[in-house]
């Protein structure tokens, strides 16, 4: 519904009348609020949920008091922190939020009762109301108030994700486990809590403070984990660019955190405020320039992620989203990117680096991973596990190959001839297959048919009998004595 008469539109559908696009703060504004109240009454709702709240400017927290204004003065008992996604408000309070939006006072949000009722305020005082009921009485009331309602199939101001394919990371048990690990590795990190578009609070996390901070976060907040940027105040001041929009974060001697968003016209003033800080840092406000370690969104108390926020995904977030598509036992294709000196083979699978440990390269014996794979080779392997905390995926190359050990077990009792590959104090190993990667069995000293003066060396050929094949432990026992018998 709108205050603009459709008869005053030009041939392109644009309003060409004289009605101002701003609120009159009086009778017309009152008609909007009365119409919303009429639709709410016809629908039978008495509460609305705040969705995707935003502020027209930047809120400052820490040493400075919260910024007044935004049309929210005295509306929320918790101050700006009460203006969060999912906050339930009465119809009366919802109407005050609509008033603030009509006046363009700095605050904006969607007001919704899921599946029943919707109030969206658009540009130039266009307003959308959605109801699960016909609301004929409210329609009549709206026309009587002098407003112009038009039926639409859907709200033009519905939430639309920036990237429909991006899956937001929930702050679930895996997230907090990874955060604990990150804090332990870095000794301290910073958590940015964004609860109303661009209103944020910063928290310095140590192993002792994580759970305390967690208990005080606003519902459905966006969370961003940053490394310990804020250690050298002089370096932070020097990091201020020549121009541009940045967020400056600092910690005073009492451990209080303050953040403010400034441009080049305020750099000198904010630099003077950092004189008494014990730590400070500068984060660019432009997309892609500074990225946190990883991000997440707080789910509701039942574990369901209902907030629809989207943040710019970090490399860790992209890895997490990819890991969510994997499952144990899944067969994947990838390219060998490197072979580490300690034997682990790294494989690129869809942009994520997985690994193959030495035992999972082949069923057969080998001296070095390069005997099995080479850098640049495309391979097919099975996913052994998906570790969401450490973000690791071990693969198995041998799992997609036929296990030859059952065939070896069928040779139990046979007499074979092969070269000695290794001589040890307790016996010798003999290769029982005529191939370089053939299986080897152990002939214990007690099973050797040798006189004391005989010396066995690597390369000697022995005739032996296969007397045991332990498939689970992958061991073969041989006997030269029984072969002679």
C-alpha cells in the first residue's frame, strides 16, 4: 500500500504526482500505522519478529556510550543490543519501528510472523503487507484512510541472499570446538559480534573467557573470528590508509574494547584516542580487503539456524561448506599436489586439500609414496573421515582397489621360492611373489634350515613354505624347514 495515487503515474509506471517521498510526521504517517494495525488485527497476530535489522549509520561500543537516535530511543530495554534478529515485539512496538522506517530515522528491519503476517517498508514510503487471511475489513479501512492498496503475489522487499549457493556456517558445537582450538593455537583471538547489520561489538578471547563471552552474545548474531591483530598501537596507527572507510578497534588498560568506523576526515582524531590504548588494530570496511579467519551465525536455542544473514565467506568458510558435502565412504576424484618428506600425500579435491597417509596408499609394500603416485596425477580415492573441527579429510587410495590379501591366504600350505629382502636378528624376510611389490613373509630363526656356519644375505634365494597368513594383521609366516620336509 502507498500514499501515491496510481492515477498519477506516467506511461512508464513512475509516480508523477506532487506527494513528497518523505514522511510528514503527521496525519499521513498515522494512516500508515492505522492500516498496519488493521491488517494485524484481521490476521489475528499480536507479536512480530524483527528480521535482518539494520542501522543507517555505524554504532559505537566500548568507552563511548551507544549512539542515540536511529528511531529506537527507549524502544528496547537492552538498548541497541535488543534490536536483533528474531526479537519478538508487540504490535504497538512494531508500529513504532514502522514509524522509524517511514521517517528514515536510521533503523530498518523486516517485521514478520512466520507463515502469517509480514510488514516490509520500502523506498519512498512504499509499504508491503502480507497476510495469510483475506483481510477484507482492513482493505476497506485502508482505502477509507486515503491510502492505495494493490495486490501483489510477493513482497518486493523479501530477503534475497547475495549468493544463493552459499551456505551460512552455524555457530554449532563444531564451530566452538574449532574456536577453542584456534584460541589455544594463537593464545588470543578477537571475536566480532554483529547483531544489527553494521552494529558490532568486539571481544578479546582467551581460553578462560570464551564461555563467558559466548553466554552474553546477542541472539542470531553474526560472528567473525579474527587473529590477534591488536598488539602494536604504533603499527595500527601506521596502518591507517590515506583515505577510505575503516573500523578501528582498540583495548584500553582495563581491558575494555572500543570500536568505531571512521574515514580519512577522522583519522587524526581517532589516532589521538589511541594514545592510551594497550592494543589496537585497523580493519578495512571494503569487501575482500580484510577477511577474518572464519565466520558463523548463532543458531536459536533449539539448534536451528533461522537467521538469514550472509557474510563474505573466508577460505575456511568455503572449506567448511565443501566438507559438509562429503561423507565417510564417499569416492572422490582429485589431483596429487605434493608429496611431503614425511610421506603424506596431498590431494586437491574440489579446491580442498585432503591427505593420504602412507598405509592408505597401497595394499602392497613400497619404499616411497612416489612409487605409487606422482605430482599432477589424477586419482580416485575413498573418504575415510570428515573432521569438521580440524578441517581435515583423510583419503584411502587402496580402499578403491581390490584387496589381494584374501588371494594370498589361499596360498596357505604352498611351497614357493623367493629372494631374501631383509636380514634381522630374529629371522629373515623373503618375497614370495615374482614382482617388485610382491608380498614378503618372515622366516623366523627357528624355521631356518641352516647350519651355524651358513650365512644368509640379502638377495639369497630360499625355498619356503607358507605356514600362516594373518589377514587382519597383514602378516605372513614362512618356514624353510617345513619346505624341505
